[in-house]
C-alpha cells in the first residue's frame, strides 16, 4: 500500500471534495487537478505557476519559496495528461500510449524518490531526500510518477474507474457499486436516470 498522502487542502479551491482514493494516492489527486464541470466550465488546479506552487507545497513536494515558473508548470501539466492517459487505458482495457509510458519512466529515472541516508556530526544519522533547489520540479515529477506506477500495479488498480457523471472527468477508486466521485456527481446521475424513466413512461 502507498504511504499516506496529505489530502487536498482548502487552498486548492477545488469545486469538488477529494475523490474516493485520493487520500491514499498522490497520483489520483494529481490526475484530478483538471476538473470538467456542468455548463462547459473547467477548473485547472495547476492553471498558473502560483497554483502549481501551492499544490506542490501543500503536499510537501516543494518549499513555499520554490517560485515555480510557467515552464515548470507546463511540464507538470504535460505529465498530468500522460498520467490521465494511462489511467484511461487501465480503466478501458486499451493499450497504453507509448508516449505516456515514456514520460512516466523518464521522470522516474531522473532522480531517486527514496530519502537518502545522511550523517550529522553532532546528531547522527538521518534521512533526507536528494533534492537541490534546482531539482525541485524533477523530484516532484518523479514522486508523482512513482505514485502513478504504484497505483497502476496495485490491487487498487482493479477498482480504478472514471466518474460516470457527465461531464465529470475525474478518476476514483471504486468502493462497492459506486461509480461517481462525489455526492454532487451521484445526485446528477440519479436525476438523469429519473428524468430518463419519466420520459420513457410518457412515451409509452
């Protein structure tokens, strides 16, 4: 099982609560930072360098003064599309796109994601990540990619699914028969089903 991941904070300004499974899988939180809403609305929690800095900071992937620039934000958003592509392939049983696999594997091989052993002359041994300031983004990309790889090869992968409430595009770990990511989406599915039943009964 993955290490516990901090749940999305209120500072993320997400219009929906975390999807089931997002508290355990960083990659699921990451994939769900692009949110499609009814009425053609769209929320991107990584839509600006400041938003990216906030998202990384609240998850311990960057210091508050990381000063993420647009080029770094673009790289992170590009990885998100690759991760979402791999999730979609897993959910539908389709072959994975080679470009998506390459992007994740490239991020995984750039930096170690395990904290290294350090030694302080006064206090003794301790663990610390190998992540100089100029490698913050690479470390974040590697950590997210590791979470995606772990999820896709875990038992939870069998329960990975896409929210069934149109137009929602979020992913979740399914529990029981529930196939939607939030109460709001579930209510929309039930309302659509009720409307369809009424329409059929009037036409009979």
